[in-house]
C-alpha cells in the first residue's frame, strides 16, 4: 500500500488488515475454541475459577501498590508523599488479602459487584428516561432492568453465592468471547 501521502509511511485500513488475517483463520478459530473450553471449565469449576480470579486480582493489587509507593517516594511534599504511600499500602493489603484469603475476598468483591450492578442498572434506566421520546428507549430500559435484576439476585443470595459468582461470570465471558473469535475466524475463511 503505497497510496500514502507521506513518503515512507503505509496507510493502514481495516480491509487490508482483514486481508492479511485471512490466512490465519485457522489459528483464530483455534484460539476461540480454546477460550470456549476454558469458559466451560471455569463455569463447571466455578469455585476454582473464583479463587484464581481473586488471586490474580491480588497480584495486580500488589503491583499497583508497589507502583504507588514508588511514585510517592518521588513526591515533592509530605502531604503528597503520605497520600501516595497510604494508597499504595492499602493496595498492598488488599492484594495480600486476595492472595492469602481468596474466599473472604471473593465475598467482599461479590457484594461490591452486586451493588455496582444495581447502581449501573438504575443509571441506565435514568439515562433511558432522558432520551428524546422519538428515540427507541425500550432496549436501554430492558438492559437497565436486567442489570438491576442480576445485581439483586447476587445481593439477595450473598454471601452464599460468593464462592461461585465470579468464576461463573468469568466462564460466561470466556464462552462468549471464544464464540466471537470462532465466528470471526470462520468469517475470514468464508472471505477467501
């Protein structure tokens, strides 16, 4: 592609990228199938998937905490230093709890997830009510209602559902993500 207005630079297009990926459709489908299998495993073994998810979050919290403390050491004033280090120490504590007591951490995270879903659903409903009357709002209202319902189900069954909710949601996400990659790969094959 040498249609570039600047010499030495290529113009990238979606069509060109799709053309370059057509020969890799098999690898893309295989990746999608792998994600589907991992999604099935995460759904079937929801407790293990929950523990793995919380533990990985704990590692991320540790990295973020160390980074915040590092940033704090370069602060110019004591107030900034104290706030950065305090934030970093809190991240470190949360990370250690997630790693060493993932069941307790999953209980807290599940409650926060349920409350967050309820809040997000209410906001969606409010935003739908603010759309002009001539715009289709039914799907936005429906999405808000489903989100609130899912949040209520999680909160009502809390803390008993804490050991499987995060793992199940991970599994469902992997299933749909994998299905999307399989569909994309098969679509590339059909274009050949």
